[in-house]
């Protein structure tokens, strides 16, 4: 048995892998791993099935003018890519190429290589899944408390899962959550759906999708009015509390009930439980940032947690700086143009030195702000995961050149000119990090356990293109091992030393209330309820609530024709966003038609004469899809829920890339208006 790490998602679970003759026979959890302690989810255990799937891409391919695919050698693929990238640079400028990594690249070494390549090539249009996942709430928290904290579930007395269902999206966290609940911690769930987790909660705040910001202000109102907040902390460590008092004055429970559909008694009960069971913490999920008002919603939730003084304490929201590794960013890079999105979302683009990918379609189709002619997409399937896919499909079709690297022939890969087969985690070295049971930060090196017969190392691929273009100075390493070894230089470790540490290296010991030494990592060194950074950029400095761009209250006429509030994108344990639908054991050996469903309440079903399992059409202003109806009391009569990631019932045919959050540019996938027709 070889020790390894599953890095399919950010859970980084320790695994034991049975390997024989370079073939993986089985994967099971490693009980000795200090963080995951033997846990694996079905995805991790299905790794052998993924590695040896019949439909796995196994060779670089080129599409001819008739749309037919031909296998080509790796060297030929690199030559074509180098030639095309050179052509784009010479004819349209470096900025005409965008390089993008998706969810498969989150916190992976190759994402850093892709960015570095973009910098060396000279394109400011480097983007990632962060254009619509995680970075909005991260930036909101950075501006408020200096960092996105992580919850110390195990020692908490009150856990709030807000638009977050780790049972499906981060299952390894359930060990600590269950432990805390068994030790008497309260559980509050904010979710438009009665999920399994919500059914276990002490209080389930089942809200109309998109009204999370109003609910947060309503909870703050009660906590302030009943003087339940941490007065010493607020006095010493916050700025703008007086303005917050003024802001939430009107958010009385009756008003918040009208906005959110959550009964006022439950709002009051939720606020009191959160404030009276100390310490508590809030875990906001992607749901709260995928809204046209998501950034300020994330700020309001962050402030709710902060005024309770639950920051950087055991059982609260701990401040965990990432491991101090050597950076892959090139220094003193100058671009000819600003990244796409910089004029619309300046704070987002400046904070992440990145483009905002949600508006790439406009650049491709309308040359706004300038032409985008080529894309390199690695570990991402935008056709299933980006908003307003009808427009995006047209845009990708209009590109001069598209190269995609992935494990399978995805809907996006089908549109490419060149496809390169990628690797799975244990076929490459990978850096992982996490927090152990003492709150200490650990960074480790996930070993390569087999040589891939099909996939090409993503880092090698990027490095080979760079070298083909004469950019070898930016990629001075002769191997992936050397490149990863460079990252560990800053912590004084070599590649070999890290490889010998199965359970990683402790780079930080947990310490409570670090802010008492140097303050918070904000301009004022305090929790910025009132953000001067936002004010200077022309945004509201307070965490205001705005109705979703499409809603029964903000667009009443539209709501008459499209009366249901749609939330898309709730996660399933067996998939990772759009990935692994083709893995039979994960899909329950069912067809897509059997699994892709819209969840509606029995009242809607009765009104529309729809029976469970009937095919229905769901339509928004952007497009329509057909899929089966699942009739369930788990959703409100005003709401419809569709998961994303299905080729033939693609929820992103319905979503919107115009009413984006004004600060982060995130799409409003979780609160849109739709109508439903029986077929
Ligand atoms: S939660 Fe599952 S997919 Fe994620 S790292 Fe752990 S085993 Fe792998």
C-alpha cells in the first residue's frame, strides 16, 4: 500500500493506494492521516474507475475543417499551439489570448504555471474558476476582517451553514461538524432547500433565494437591539458600528419576513441561538456569492460573525494564512492593456491580478473592450459551468483558436481545435495544505504514485509551450519535481524532504486572537464594517441589501410571466461540479435523463397538473431546458431548484451573465426568474 493524497477536491484526504505494475487496484482512506483520519468520499474511492475509464482521453487530438478529430503526437500538438499563440500575439496583441483554469485547478500547482505562462506571454487575461466561485466571499471577508476565516467546527457551540452544504460539497468537514453536534453544539442552516443537513438543524431558515443579505441584516438587528453582541470587541476592534446600527434599524423581523419568506419567530430564534451559544461560527457557501448582490451579502454575514467577537478564537472563525510558499507570479510584469473586466470590476481584477471571465463572451463577440481571439482552458468545462451558455457557445465558436486540456471529451473540449489529455492527482506531484485537529497549518507534497499512460502532466505541457515560444527564462525548471521543489524553498525544505513527510510539514501553530498583536489585515487594522476601500472605489461602504436583479419584488412585471425563483448549482456528493457524471459507480449506473431534475413544491405541481417524473420545460429570459420534475416538500412553493452539470439539461442555458454583482462580477445563478410548462 502506498500513501497518497486525494486532491480531486480541496479536501485533500489521505489515501492508501494499492498499486501493482503501475496500475492502481484500489483506494481507501488512510486512518493515520492527521486531518482526514481515514475519511474518503465516493469520488476518492472511484479514482481507479476514473483512471481506467474507457472514455478517458488518451492522446492529443486535432480537429480538421470538417469537424473530425485526428490523433496527433504531443510534439505536433505543441508545435501547432506555439504557432497559433505566436500568430495571435503578432496580429492582435498578447491580450487577445485568455488562459483559464477551472475547478480542477483550484489550489493546484498547474494553475500557478498557467498564470505564469500568461504573464510571460504578456496577456493580462488570466482567469480561473474564481470568476464565479469563492473569490467574491474571500474578497468581501478580506475587506472586512482581513482574511476569509475558516470555521473551527469541532470546538464550536453554534455552527451556521449558510448556503453551504458540506455533506455534499466538502464531506470531510462533516466529521468535525458531527462531533460538535454530538457534544451539544447548535446547528443553524440557511438554505432554500430542506436538505438532509437542514433537517438535522436546530433552526432551518428556509429563505427565498437571493435574500440572504436581508436576512443577515435582520439577524444583526436583533443582536444589536437585544444587546447580545460583544461590546468590548466592537468598541476596540471595529469601525463603523454606529453606521451599522443605523443601517439595520429598519430590518425588523416583520420586514425581513416579508423579504425572505422566513417566519419572523424563526429569525429571532436563530439570532438568539447564534448569540447565546458561544463560540459560534458561520460558513458561507458559494450560494451567497452567486447573486447580483452577493459581495455585500458576504460582507453582511462576515460582520454578523465579527460583532459577536467570534473571530480568531477556538471554536470560532479562525484566521489561517496560507502556507508561505515561493510564489509562481512573475515580478514587474507590464501589459499593453488592462484585463477584461477591469473597468467594470476594478477591485476584483486588481485584487486577483486577473480578468473577470464572465464577460469574455462580450470581448469575443463584440470586441469589448478589445478583441479576444484565442483561449487555453485547462481543467474547466465552461459550457456547463459558466453563465448564459447560449451566448458563451456562440463566443467559443467565434474564437480563432481554442485549446482545451481535460480528462474527458467535455462539451467544451468538443468545441476546441486542439485537445490535450490531462492527468489525475496521483499521476502527478501536487502540493496540498490543510489544518489539523489542533488548528495548526500543514503543507505537504502529494506523491505521484503511477506514471500516466494517457495523461500529460499539466505543468510539463505549460512549460513546453513556454519553451517553444522562447519564454524559457520564465520556466527555468527541467522537471515537475524541480518546479515543485522551488515552491518549498521559502519554507526551507527540499522536494525530497517534503516527499518523505507523508503527513506534511507544520508551518504554523494555532494562536488565538493574533489581531491583538498587529491588528486586522485591513487599512484601519480593525474590522471594517464601514469600508473606506469600497467608498474610494465608488461602492457603498456599508453592507447594504439590494433585491436580486430579477425577483418578485424588484421586477414585478417579469415575475408575472416568470413566477418561480430559480436557484441553480446545488451540489451532489458524487460529482465535482460538472465532473464525473460519466463514472458509472458515481452515477448509480443511471442515464442523464433519469438524474437531471427540477425540484418543485407539490402546490406548483398540482396547479400545473404535473406528476412526479413528468418532463417539463423550464424557461428564463436567456433560454429553456427540458428535464424531469421532482415533486418535493423540500422546496418552497415560490422556488425551483436545478443542479448544474448536465449536458442535455444544462442549467446554465437559463443563467445570466449581464446582471452580475457590481463589485465582484459574479453571476446571479442562485436567484433568477423562470416559468415552468408541463410537456
Ligand atoms: S472529499 Fe472526496 S474527492 Fe475530496 S479529497 Fe476527499 S476523497 Fe477526494
